[in-house]
C-alpha cells in the first residue's frame, strides 16, 4: 500500500511550499506596505501580519481539502503520479494566491502615494498675493 | 497649498446641492466654500461669473470652468484618482459631467474608473445630463 506514504509526501511538500511562499510574502511585501501607509511601520507590520495569516488559512485549508483521493495505488509509478498531480494543483493555487497578494500590495501602495500628486491641471490665472488672511 | 476656496453660485439649486455633498467629503486639502457675490468672494476673486464655479488657492492660483471641477475632485481623498484621469485633454471637457455623476453616484461610478480607454470613459460621461440651474 502506497497511499499513506503518498499522503505523507504530499502533505510535507505542500506545507513546506506554503510556509516558504508565506515567508517570502511577509519579508518582501513589507516595503510596499510601509510606503502605502506613508511610513507608518507599525500599521504596515500589522497589515502584513494579517495578510499572511489569511494566506496561511486559505492555503492550508486548501491543502487539507485536496488531500483525499479515491485512486487505488498498486505500483510506485501510480503513487508518484498521484503525488505529482496533487502537488501540481496546490502549486497553481499557491501561485494564484501569491499574485493576488502582489496585486493587493500594489493597489495599497498606489492609493497610499496618491496624496503626493500635484494638481493635475494648471491654473487659469494667478492672482497677486496677499490674499485676505482670514475670511 | 493649505486651503482651496470654492466660489459657487448660492442661487443655483444644483450648486448648493453639490456644495452640501462637498462639505461631507474627506479632503487632502481643506475646502472652504464661498458663495459668489458675497464679500468674501469679492475679496478672493472679484471677476467670477455667477454661473460657473471658481477655485482659488491660498497661494493665488485660480482655476475656472472644467479645470475647477478637476481641482475640486483632486482635493477629495476618495476621488483624487478621478481627477488624475480627468486631467487628460480628451476627458477634461467632461469634468463637470464626471463630477455630477460622482456626486449623484450614478452609473456605478467607481467601476467606470477602471475603464481602460479614454474613449470608453468619454462615451459614458457624454451621457451624463447636467441638471439645469434653477433659481
């Protein structure tokens, strides 16, 4: 019986890759978030952590749900094919989640930088200062 | 730039309605609304005609017509993205339509900003009817 071995290999690889992607996101996403939150590192770290928690929940949940198979494994070849199949599916989902996260970082950063934009249209004219101080 | 003064026509139903909407919006640059023809408006920018808004900065820059509508959107936290888009020469003539659509939340306005082409966005804005000014 190869099934238990296949499950074990599948779980080990899937969870290891999940941890690796999550740590990469956590490490490299921080700089985007710090900029998005205008240098507020505390808030950026908090959001970064929350994003990673969500990432873990979705991925580990998906890994757990995708474990079950009805395949009957009689040969090592069938076992390897099953594990490969399952891990391929997990990697694709991880990849999509990863790009989704990058998109979220990008959106937050772009919005965060909006406040720096100068007026997009030139004034029609200029009134000589001084303007009345208090109206 | 610390303050933008928006000179609007106090006798126009639509303008006062828009003014009421404007004062509720979160801003990057504080907006001060000044009724046209008042003493304050005279001191700020004497030459404004009653039927058009004028925006005057505390540094003496004056925006009129479509540019004024773009600058008002630029000052608003939620709609700066719109101002940056509307600043292009092809869309600037529709700044007032865009403003009307945003203030009345027509056409699922936030979705429209995602439109890729300028022509597409212009096509939507062309259909916005600016309500007539009733005295």
